[in-house]
C-alpha cells in the first residue's frame, strides 16, 4: 500500500523549514554527543558494576512506587477535573501543573517545608514513626511530586475527549458511579491511561533535583541512577556517559512505544465510530421471527407516568402505561433537556415530581430511578461485545452472570441481532447498533424509556426496518416511552401522543392525528409540510404581523391569537393576477424549486411571509417557473384553517 503525500508538502516556505530544521538539530545534537562519546567496549562492565546495578534497582523501586502513588491519587483527580465543575477549578489545575514548571530543587525545598521534620506535617508524621527526608520513602514522595502532573494532565485530556454519554448511559442502566468508573470509564480510557502512566514513570525514573534536595544522595537508600550520574561525572566521566546512555535509551523507548499518544495521535477506531461498509459483515439476512416479550414479572406490573419539570423546560406530563410520546420542537426547544431532567443528569431543568406507578423517583440518583436512556448514537460500550453490552445493566442490578447472559441473548434474538452477540460494536452497522442499544435498554425492564433521536443516523431503508421493529416492541412495553424526533414519519408511526415544545414550554400535547389537523405551532406545521402563519384573528380571518390580512371561511373571535394553516396542495400559482373566487391573492417571488416524484414544491416569498405550494410537473413547465421569477399566489378562504393558540 503506497502512501500519498499531501499536495501542500510540495512547496514548503523556507522561512518555516529552516527554523524547524535548526530546532531539530538543537535537540538532537546533545543526544548525538552522548552516542559519540560513549566508549562501547567497556559499556557492559560499566552498566553491570555493583554500584550501578544497585542504583538501577533503587531507581526502578522508587519510580514504580511513585507511579503507584500517582495512579492512586492522580487518576481520581484527573476524573474530577475532567467531569466536575466546581469553584476554584482553574486554581486546582494550576496547582497540578506547578511541579512541571518549578525548578526541581525548589520543589525539593517545598517538600522539606511540607513533610520535613520541621515542616507542616513533619511533627505529625514523626508521632506515627514516619520520617520522609533522607529515606527511600522520601525519594518516592519526591519522584511522585514531580511526575504525577504528567499523569493527571495527560489523563484529563483523555477523559475530556471521552464523551460523558457513555457514563450517563451506564447510570441509566442501573450502574452505580464507582461501578461505572471501573467498568466503563477506565476501560474506554485505557490507552490514554497507559500513555499517561508511561510518561509518569519515565519522569519519576529521571528525577534528580527534588530527590537530592529532599531525600539526599545516600547509596542504597536514595541514590537513584540520575544521582549516580552526577557523582560519576566527578570521578568517572566515561561511566557517567554509559549510565546516561542507559537512561536515554529507556526514555526514547517509552516515547517510541507511545507512538504519538502524548501528542493526541489516534491509531484506533474512535469510540462509537461506525465502521465503513467494507468493515461490516452483515448477518445472513434471514428474518428473525419476533418473539413475544417476556412479562416484567409475575404480575407484569405497569408504570404510568406523572411528572412535573421546572427550570429551562417547564411542563406537567401524564401518560398511561404503554404510551409512546413523540417529543418534537425546533432546535433549542428543550427536548433533550427534558430527557436529561427525567434522568437527573442536568442542572438546567429538574423533575420536581417523577411518579412512575406508585414510586416517586424525583429525589433518587440516576442509577436508582428505573429510567433507561438510549442516546442518539446508541452509546454502545466499544470495549464490550454486543452480548456484554446487553448484559451490562442486568449485571449492574445484581442479576447472576449466567441468568443475565440468557436474558440478554433472548432480547437480542427478539430484536433480530442475536447472531451478533460475539461482535464488538465497531464491527456492526448503524441499524444493528440501534437495535442492540434498544435491547440493552429493554433488558433492564425500566419503568420509563427515553429515546433521543434513535433513528437519526440511519439511512432511509434501514430507518424503515428499525422503525418497524421499534414499533412492535414499544407496543408491549409496560411503561411510558418518550421519543425525541425531528421526523414527522416517526412521530406519526411510533407515537400515541405528540408533545410539542417551544422555548422549554409545552405548546401542544395531543394524538398525532389531532396535531396534524390542528397544529398549534408554526414549527410543527412546517415539519408536517404545511403553511402556517401566526397572527391575530379578525372578523373576516387573520391579520399578520406585517399588516397583511387573510380571509377565512370560519373566523375565530376577534383578537384571538391564532395560526392560519394551509396545505401546499391548496395553494394555486399564476403568472398573472387571477380573477374569480379566490379571496386571498398576493404577489411573490419564487425562491426555491424542489422535485417530489411527479410533483414540484415551490417556495415563494413576499414582503410578509413565505408560501409553500405544490404543483404537478406539467403545471410547473406550463407556468415556466424558475427561481427569481414573479408569480401570483391565491388561496381560497375555505382552504384556510384557523387554530387558536
């Protein structure tokens, strides 16, 4: 496989190339000096001498203990910095980075004043028989002090790039925070954690200034390899060069082994990334028969929903068991905020009441609410197999392993992806991943199911198949289900009721047919492909904000805030002003033409509003419609429906 060079690499500006080459030479020249001045023939004897091997063993002991201390203290700190907002966070981060920029000897002095015999904690430590200065534990503390920031800062970057939806999904499946940390966060951050640990260990192995200041240079006690190099320079320069070469090889080996991870290079498929079609091995294509969903328990308990949400999203909502609610609205309306409030995962909104059956879960933490969440991309855990993902929630709730695997396999079979149980998420398609995510959520038998645009990332063919599967299984669900969607087809085919949100408030909550006939939001009307103009009712119809007036056959009481709804097929277009029965006529300019099979959708704009019309292709040709052309628009009064807002 040949590697192509970027086209921009052909001509590089010398003003940048020359300083870059000078920088490489500046960094490489001292290293080349070590190689050039090394006496190779006595090298084995110098590196195996008793004092060097003693210093090497002590260096390994001190650096590994320092690494352990940094992991125990630094990993939780990195997670806090990456996941939690708290007052003084910039100061804490600056404190973490301080040892990286302090002169090491200054760090040693600070350690003496903190942990020395006369330091802040020294007397207390002495009472417990602990003396750190000029001891091996003191060397460990000094090495950890200067090395831990490398672990914390590197791991914080890894955790920040890891989207919290994986941890939030684990919580919605019933996993406690600590279980989520060890079973989701740590495995997914493992490559970054390994890189951070390697850098931390390398820095601890090479520590000099803080160690010699705080722990001294005692052979067999605190004299590590860097301190041995310092002594050898005075009596045996060749020996110092040999030991320096050893440390250089170790450091370079670590950096090469990291393969750019410190710089953020990516060599593996990102978590949640879908593979290319060539990477996916599809199942045999045979339809898997849909099995009846197992009852939730001996009595198949059902969970009606009653909730009151305050904050950015403000509403009261009730639903009977088995009700599927499509949540629609423009971007920023508060749809996802509503789901996160029900999960207890946001401060923007709060569920003051979340009654699921007889249980009020409003005050419970996310993992105890009985609310399962399927985010937009499914958030399958990439380090687990399909079966492992589906058993995750069951195991988190204490179900024995064998029972959990059997139940998970049953759910995968029901959703037609049972033959994918052994695969990792990176080896399945988007449609398959959507079904696995649904199986994982249903397997924990939640009291409330939340789906955040579950089909958004799928192509039209796959979306239709998954929609059919989803509809069948939601029909048997014993709780309420909220589905956030921007697709009117999903809203109509999946939902029993539609909740319309705008600016965080519910503007309509009704069956899909009622919403389609009488939309109370211009956004919903446009989503359904209808014309919708908001205004104030008059004795004859509606007055629009720009002063234009529409005549309707059935006007509302004067002064009522209302919406005029007109289907695009009821709008007529003309090249000259029409005469006759239409009572609503205005002039517009064609802004956009869209082909829909054998028909054309024409968007025209006027001074007051836009209008969407639908005409046949021959009619469009006869009218010689083109973008920018002037047309006359007419709508009969009987075709206008006024809806009170």
